[in-house]
């Protein structure tokens, strides 16, 4: 049971550190470097704000995209709508030489043709309601205590392990190999 608890806490700690690193990278790229979107090793995450792609993608869902210009008819792409200075997530319905035509799944009409250069990438994974979860955890009074609890729990577990290990090593004349064989060390 102790090993399972320690494993779970270590996994949570590693996941928390990775999420913090990704978050810092995202913030640096958007706020400091003034990029329109974050690019983390060729991928980016976009939150859906409108219902134009329902029922495939709903409001509050997040989409993970691969940043690429290699798209095909039927792909769900994210493109830079330079008229409104925002991003649109729609399905490709036609590809011409230098431009594409897209349409939201729940829209009645297709979009105006856009340049292939405006395409940011194509959707790989849809995370239902991840945007709502992100919004919840963006609140500092939720996020900071949660991170603190995970880090403290991991530190306490590792500290207890070291105390237990030292307790059996002191005063013992057995070699480490003998102690490991007898499962004295964790």
C-alpha cells in the first residue's frame, strides 16, 4: 500500500511539474514573445468558443493540433482569421491551388476561401470540456493550494522513506546486499 501511495504521489508530482513547465512555456510565448499562439514541439492547444462545429466539437472543448500546412479534404483545421484577428476551427471541404474553403459542421454556408498560409494546423485530438476544467484550475485560490498539497505529500513520503531506511541502516552490520535481500530497504 505504501509503495502504491508513493508511486501515485510521484506520478502526480511529475505531472504537476510538466503542466507547470508547459504553462510557463505557453505564457512566455504568448505574453513575452508576443506570439498569437503557443508552439510546443510542433503542437498547440486551442479552446473552442463557439458552436459552429457541433456536434463534433462543442463549446468548452479543447483541440490539440499539429502545426502543419499538410492538410486534406475532411480535416478539421485551425486557421488565422485575419479579418477578425481570431482563430477559427472548421472542416476543410475544398482545396484549390493556393487556398482552401472551410465550413463549420453546424453552419449552413461555407466560409470564404482562405490562403493556405493562414492555416496553422490540423486537429489531432478533441478534449471534451477541458476548457471548463482549465478555467476552474486557472483560479489561483484553487491551483496554488493543489500544487502545494501534491508537493508536500511527495516530500513527506520521501522523507518518511529516508527515516525508515536510516533507522535500519544504523546499528546494522549487514551489507546493503543482505538488507535488500531481506527487504529491509524500501
